[in-house]
C-alpha cells in the first residue's frame, strides 16, 4: 500500500493516513465540484475550464487502466474504460455547446461512491 501521512492540523502531524484511493477520491471530488459550480453559469470560461479538467482526469484514469501494471480485474477495467470513453465524448460535446455537464457529474459521483464502497443510489 502506498500511504502518505497527512500533516494537517496542529502539532507534528495527525493520525490520518491517506491512501492512493483517498487521493483519487479527492481529485475526482474537486473536479466534480468545479463541474457543479460551472453548470449553473451557462457556457463560458468556468464551464470550459471545468470540462477541460474533467477530460484531463478521465484521460489520466484511462491511461492508468490501460497500463500493464494495473491490477484491477479485466471486467472492472473494461467498465471503467467505457465510462472514460463516455465522459470524454460527453465532455467534448459540452465544450461544443451541444451537451450538458450533468451526466459528467453523475458519472464522477458514481465513481466516488465506488471508491468509498457505497451502494449506487
């Protein structure tokens, strides 16, 4: 396991240990927050920046999933790669002004729930 201690708070540190999964969750959460905030403002610079960040995120995730060292089961990798393809396609359509970002938010939230082992609602 590749854990990194968090030094937030008072004193010399804390007892919180951040895993790679925690870091992934944090990044996805931040990007999702950007998408949500930008969605209410219509098409503009904030929306473009948020969708661009989401496209970067899913490109990195797809590259990791396709790497030979990825230990996830093939069925899980295939499902996540399918989500990556959908998110990138939807993102490009949103940048062209022909799609909403709500489906991107939904996919990211589902991924965050999976990282937290929560049941899909």
